[in-house]
C-alpha cells in the first residue's frame, strides 16, 4: 500500500497544471482562451479588441454580415485568410486549418516582417463568421517570442458564445 501511495505522490508531483485565461468580446459573442495571461488594451472602437503581453498579442476586429457579403462575396474563410495575409504583407503563408469550435472559421500561420531582414514574428491570421449572430471577424495572433505552439492553442480556442 505504501508503494502505491508513494507512486501516486511522485506522479502528481511531476504533473504541471497549466492555467487557462478566458477573454471575451462581450458585445460580439466571441471568446478565446490563452495559456498565458494577456492584458486588455483600451478599445479604439466598439468593433476592435486587443490583448497583449511581451510575447503575444491578439487583435480582433468584428464586422456585420453586410461587410462580409460586400467585400468577400461569399468566399470561404479559407480564401479570405490567404487574402488577408497577403494584404498585410505576411510571407511564408501556410495552408492552415479549420477552427474546431467555429465551423466556418479558418486560420493560417505566416511570418510578419520585422525591423531588420533577420527578424520576424509568427502570426496567425484568422477569419470566421456566424450567420445567426450576424457577426464576421478577422483576427491576428502575433507570437513575438516565436512560440507558435502557444499561439496555436489560442487560435484553436476561438468560439462564439451561446
């Protein structure tokens, strides 16, 4: 019995529990979680949301469905993310993947040019929409520390609330 208790104690002592921080764009029903704490930056408009720390930043802009229908003429978010990445001068753009909790959502990983030719930051470009909530959003998750795995955790957590 003592051996079993010792084994459990050693096992639990080696498990690291990671906290998750929850962030919401309340008026747009959009949320995400992050394994690192981010500070909210004051909004410049009711449709722009920003969080950041020294290693990561999350920038979200929400629009009505009219914007989506006018500017993207029914394109899928897969095509929109590629267009957004090119429009923002990102390079080494990946094929990307769908968002687990937003069936219309899509993301791509790219690199953002830095100050000098040897510097860059990984950036995820995201787009998604919700027909019923009449919301379309574009987001960028910058990984200044070049830790794209943590950025991917943030990206894959995007969801629309109930």
